[in-house]
C-alpha cells in the first residue's frame, strides 16, 4: 500500500519557515508595547519560540 505524502501549505523550505518565525518573534519583542494591546506578552512570545524550536527539531524536508 502506498503512503500518503504530506502536503505543505507553504512553498519554501522548513529552514526558511523557521527563519521567518524567529524574525517575527524578534520584531514582536522589539514592539512589545504595541502587541500588549492584543494581549501578547513575553509569555506568549516564549510559547511561540518553543513551538518554533520544537518544529526545528523535527525531521527536515531535505
């Protein structure tokens, strides 16, 4: 029986996705005051960073 392939919703490498995520976190931390009005704080930034790190530890798409 043939395995189903995973279809990604983005058309670039996992490494690029990780870079984009880390870049966004850096911007969010820089502009933390502006994001506070949306209920985002350092705790949420750390949660997102942990998810990105977990994703980066998965098997790559190469």
